[in-house]
């Protein structure tokens, strides 16, 4: 089992920045991938960024150059630094981890609201 606790959401003006954090606990040694998703009202949940245990990273096209995903293995924490925020970035952001032992399984965080508005 893996437990995830997210923090860092809030209200920010367009052009501003926020940093989201997601701390994992429990069976963290088998985490293969840590990801951020978001879901805006009336839209499907979409992957924003992902980082693997080998530090392979990918981003959704709309956030490339503005968002940066990183992880601190010692703290079992993944971060999402969000710069140059736009109103269309407004959504609930979810952390997700994929573990590979004893079986392939995914875990979700509780979500944190990010609102970009003047």
C-alpha cells in the first residue's frame, strides 16, 4: 500500500507560479513512476507530467516550458513547479504513483485545487 499526501494548491493570478508537492509513504521502494494529472470542470482527467524511477520525464504539450516535474527520492516526494500559469490551467491536480511489486498497481492522491484568476 502507498499513501499520498498532496499540498501546494491555491489561488494565483495569471502569470504567477505555484509548486505542488506529493509525499508518498508506505511501500515506496517499488514505485516505478510518479505522475501529475489534472481535471478541469466538465473535462476528462489528463496527465500533465510524469517522472520514472530512472528520471525519464515527459510533459503534456500544453505545459511544456512552463511546468517542471522533479522528485526527491530521499523524501519520497514528487513536485510540480508551475510557472507562467494561465486561467486554462485551473483544475484539480492529482498525484499518481505506479508500483510494480508485488503487483502492478496505481495509487491516487486526494487532489489539490489550483485556480488561476485575476
